[in-house]
C-alpha cells in the first residue's frame, strides 16, 4: 500500500467540473394513492404493537425500558406503542446537511436532492484486463480514485470493496483511512459492531478537526455536524441484531447518520406480496428511527429501503427487477409521509459482465431512484453479479447513466428566449438553423455530451476497432486514474489519521 | 420468397401468452407546468398565423382555399387562422379502436394505453451469425415472424426493413402482403405518394373484407373502421411535401390514421432550444391535424413526435439521449392538452451493436414513452445505429425491456390480503415465509420471469459458456422463429391479397 502524497492547502486543486448536487425539479413518480399510504402506515403500527420487534442488544433493551416501552429482556423483544413511535419519529429532521472535511463538498440530504454514491461491500473485484479476483486494498484505492474523479458521485466510500488481503479486525481502519485521504466527499462508515463504528466515527472526526485535536475534542466537534453515514441493516423480519445495534447506538450518540435499511427478499423474509414487504419494511424502519430519536432527539436518520424479489422457481435472487422499481417508488412515498430523507434504488444487476443486461437492469434501478426523489442512492455505480463483484467498467457505465439523468433533470424555462419564435419566423419553412445567432450562442453547451457512448458512423466504428461499450469504459477508467489528483487535505491531518490507524491496529491485532 | 402456409380458421392457433394491451395506471411524468403548456400553445398558433406552413401539393392547397384559409398557391404556402385550427382539431377523437383483420387483436388508441410496435425503415439488417447486410425480403419475413411471436408487440409491421432486393415501385406491395399474412396485428402502411398509400390501404381493406369483396366494397368496409396507421413526416421546419400530403389525403379520405410526425433535429431544422423545438413541432402537428379534420371530420389522427438533438461539435445526430426523454414528456403533455392520442419515444440508440450502450439508450427512450403515457410507441424494438440497422438480437433485448415495464405497471391493490399482516405476525421476528400458505399460493406467478437475463451464479455462468446478453438474444430469436405459426387467415383472403399484389406489380413494373 502506497501512502498518498498530498498537496498543501495553498495549492488549489485543478478544477474538474464543478461539484454540484442534482435536484429533481419534476414531481416524483407515485404508485400509491393516499388511502394506500394510510393503510400501510396503520398496518405497520399494528405490527409494531402486536407482533413487536427483536432487539438483540442489552443496552438497547435497557434504553427502551427507560422509555417506557414494553420489553421482554429474556426474549430480547419489545412491543412498540404507536403513540410513542410517532412521537419519536416526529423529532427527526426532514432535511440536514451532510458535511465533508472539505466544506466545498458538503451536501444537503432530503427534499428533492439526489445524492449518488458508489458500490459498497463486494468481496470480489473485476476489470477487463485482469478478470475476477478477490477484493484487495490496491483495488480499493483504485476505486477510491475513480469515486473522487467522478462528478456524478457526491458521496464517498465506505468499504467499497471488501479487502480480503487485510485482517478482518483492522479492515475498517484501512478502508476509512483511504476513504478520507483519497476522497474529499462525505464518507460512509462500517458500523458492524461497537469497535468498528467508534473507530470509523473517530477517524471522520479527526479529519474534520485538523491535526492537533484530541479524540474527545474531535468527536465533540462533529456532535452537531453530521459527517458520516452508516447503513444499519435490519435482520428482517423484525429483528435488529447485536452488532448492528451497537453501530446504530454509536452513530446516534455521536450525532451521526443511521441509514436504516431492512434487507428484504420478498417471499423469503417477508410475505411474497410487494405491499406486505413495503409494510413490514415500514414497521422495521419506524422501530429503528424511534430508537435513534429516543437516544438523541433530532439526530438525522434516513429511511432506508432494499427490497428484491426471490425467484422461488429457481432459488435465484435477482436484482434490477421491475418489482424493485415499484417498491422504490412505494417506499419513497412512505418516507415522504413521515418527512424522513429516503435511501433507495441504485445500479443493481444480476449480470456477470457490463453488457446489455447490466445496463438495462441498472438503468431501471437508477431511474426508480431518480424519479422517486431518492435522497441517497447508495450502490449507485460499479455493482455486478448481485453485489458480489465491483467492476471498474461497470462503474463508468453507471456514471454515464447518472450523467444522463443530470441532463434530463435540467430546468428548462419556457420564455421568449427559449421559444425563439422570431428565429422560427426568420428562418421560415424549409430553412435551417445551423448558423443563426441563437444557435451559435448555445451549441457548445446545449446538449449532454457523452464520452462513453459511440456516435460514430458504422465505417468509422469499424476502422476504430469495433469497440463495445465495456472496452470504451475500460479506457475511460484508466484515464480517470491517470488524471487523479489527491484532495487538498493538510499533511498534519493525514499524519493524525495515519497515527490513529496505526495505534489502533496494534491494539486490535494483539 | 416462400408463400406462407395458412391454417384454416377451424384450427385454433396454439395459445401463446394472451394478447393484452398495457396500460399505465400511474400519473404520467410531466416536465411542463400549466403556464408553460399555454405559452407553447399560444406561440405555436402565432407561428401558424404569422409564419405559416408550406403545403407542396395542389390538391391540398385547393382544399385549404375551400376552407377559407389564406393561401399563396404560387408559393405553395398557407397562413392558418387560430380559430379555424382549433375548431378543426376539436373534431378529432381523443380515443379510437384500431382494428386488425383478426378482431381478437383490435387495440384501443388513446387514454393511458401503451401500444408498442417494431422498428421500421432501416436499409440494413444484422444478426450475430451473418453480420450487417442490405435489407432484403427474407429478413423482412423473419422479422415479421418475430413481431407476431412477441406479445410485447401489439402493433404490426410496415416496412420493418427496406427490402433492397425488391424493385422500388413494388416494395410496398411485397411488404404489406407479408405484414398482413404473417402477422394478425394492426399494420402500419407505407404512405409515401398516392400510389403506395392507395395500394396499402386497399390491401388492408381486402384483408378485412374476406375473399370475395370488390376493392370498392372492401374500402367502404373500413371507411368507419380505422385499420391502418400511416406515419406522415413533416419536412421540418413547417413544410409538408408532396408525397407525404398525398399519403395524408389518402389516409384521411379512407378514414384511416395519419400519425403526424415532424422529424426535428434540434439545432438543424428547429432552433437549438428544446422548448422551441416542442413549440415548432406543435405548430406543425396542429396544421396537419386541422387539414385531416377538414378533409374528413372525426377521422382519427395521432399527435406524433420525433425530436433529437444535433451534436454540432461533431456533426453527429445521437439517439436515445436525455434531451429526447425531456422532449417526449413535454410533447405528450401538449398532445393531452388537445385531447389527441400521442405517438412518441421508442427504443432508439446510436450504438452499432446490442451492447450496454444500446441497452441504456433504448431503456431511456422506452421509459420516456411508457411514463409519458405514449399511446403509440413506434420504433419500439429492433433499432440500432441511429435507425440504419434492424437487429434481431436488439429486437429481443427491447422486448425484454418492454416486458419489464409490463411487470412494473401491474396494479397492486393494497388490502388485507396483500398486506398479509397475519402472516407477518404468524412467522414472527427472524422467521421465514418460504412455505407459508400465502407464499405457496402465489410463488409461480408472483414476479416477472426473464428468459433473456442471466441469474446464474458465476460458476454456473462460466460453465455454460460465459454468454453475454446478445448471445442469449441470438438463441432466443431463433427459438421464436422456430416456434412461429401463421395467424388464422382464411386461404381465400390470402389468395385475394396475392392476386391484388401480383396484378398491381404488373401495372407498376410496366
């Protein structure tokens, strides 16, 4: 592992395209009518009251008891009263700012803002040159660089690839170090267990604090400054397990952002009907959101969603399905009903390679995310093979799709200038507009320009080697890595992070 | 060319999936607010009044004069008063039934019905086995068979591929013969010039009339029974040329369906701003719709749309762009404003092969069509290379994408049965739903099943030959051709069509 070289802050980084968060100015696509939203809401609350939720963590159960919640400590189970749940959920902010250590990359979470983030978690990595291989730290760093270079990614990493060449107890230290030093976009944190969560949040705090701060001061500095996301998966149905609850509590106690995400395989860990999956997920999210608000009222929390069908005829779990699209739209409506920011949709696929299937499946998922007004689009670029593989070419392909949504979502005012009636009149029937003043003033920036898509004639395409999209994506990610420049982190901060990481490695490897 | 063998009507055809027209039960995606729609409307009417439209056809100019329209016959130009235009356009039906000679395949045009149709017009054809080649009659027949076999296609052919091995004056006869005898879905007609339009409409009429009818009786039989679509392109800006007007008049006089479609390359034959392109297109469509209604009040007419940007930096005309998506949504809103059925969107791409680019570009176009409530989605399956090439593999790929929209658009009632609260309670936290009565009753049909997408594990995928989507599509179209059975047309009707075709060929080749 090479140590990143850093510019001093006086050197300004070369300007890429300006950092910019997409907004969807159009009304969200909705698949539920208001009655349906209410029916799901009430059925969820009844599940929380009558069926209840497992919380496999003693500290959580004791906190819930303090709150007056009916708890069975032996069964590690609680029944949540609807009035209490709704009171707690009502304390969560509808929108908040997620801070990066580089304030130029702070982003708003909520409303109609769309924040796309890269793939996270695959144990394998692949590219056209070297094929499929175990996840490793060198590839994590390459993917970090791609995330930094891609304007479409406004959230940074968090265990982009599982580095199997690093020992398990210290993986979170290595990945967080490079997530913070190679990228200046707000990171995601590993939150499986108290140790990983506490270390990760501390490193984020140190990145914000500058070189000289103590850990305690650094943590105090982000207490009211959300600076890291942590995906808290629910062990569906209706169970929060121990390590995830430790992560949830650590995030909440430090004022950081739990992204409460049930992982529902419809027909396996929920009933096989999509409305039931949405309803069960809603109950699970509300339970977690209430807990977070009890621990730290006003702490940001995100309504997460991950629902995919089970193909019971083959046993396969497909991704990028039409059912997923419906579920994203429905879940986003539920999140809006509670005024919670929403995470859902992404570039998911079961395809093995970045081919047509990968493209149509991921485009469906990114369309759903975009048109649902999904605020956090995690797993937005680079995912293949049901999430088992991170692909550099697929990353480029997904970024292209997101850039197309960007171009679509431009606000286009309708006024005398854009209607250009005088030019239509001047040019007249049968004429052309190629060289009008109206055209000349606009042609360079009028339309989306794609570096990935081929617009060559057949002859020129043959002459240039009959490359397919994956081959062009291969060339593009290498260019991006070659053009990479590190973000402007002060050397003292890099040293502080390195120091923390190395000290903690010694402790954890003892 | 082999002559199709036909079943007698007493033999019922083997049942494939039931013939079914998609509906979009969700609100359409809208990109214009009501003020913007009005601004475009008024600006268009002003263009019609002040700039006017070229009509390069003496009969049309004389008809317009009869209507009291201000005409300059020498300049072949007319200025259309807004009151007259709106009065005429108001006579067009908001919805109508398009009839097939097999009444089981009649389809509703308008409302939230989505009718997908295949590619039309490419001079080249390609598949993975034989590569790119000139369009020819054998390949036209193969594509006809695929259209008949694909449930996603509910409109039939119309010059699916340009058969360069057939002499130009008789191409319309050969293609219409196979469009009518190999497919029992309502056809599209070649309408370039009076001869082609009249022959095509006559053949459709004969297919409806049964074997013994005279041409005059057959034509009278469809006078109030829309049975064929004809795409009337406007030679933008603001010009209807001679052959297209002959086609328009023939369709209107016989009560058939002009699909009025400007072909706008934004920045070339319209101003470079998308609102201007939408406004100019609106003027062009209104001019044609008014003419159709004057010729035959109440005749069905479709508001057509085809807008794509020009990349002025490279000179390329890309397809499947984000600008296209915005324009489809905007144009659909204009069509709804006039209560006219809408044609727009499709599976367009500039890609040379059925790879990732082809998939993401076409998925964007099909998404736009579907979510805009586009009633006619022509060029919906099989298009490659900016429309120069029809690809059998791309046809299969687009059909897969349309089937995914079908699964997404299912109405999913929210009620006690679908919310399944009792099963969530019964299974409880940490349990599974794999074998509940609720799951067992539904698992076979709960979810979209894809024959094209791979859901294999990596190992199984490698073992089965590492096929990409295009290779799987290749296998699939061959299976479809192998399974093809002709529709139940009476032999006497086939003979009547053959007889008409051969007689007309003799006349036209003299």
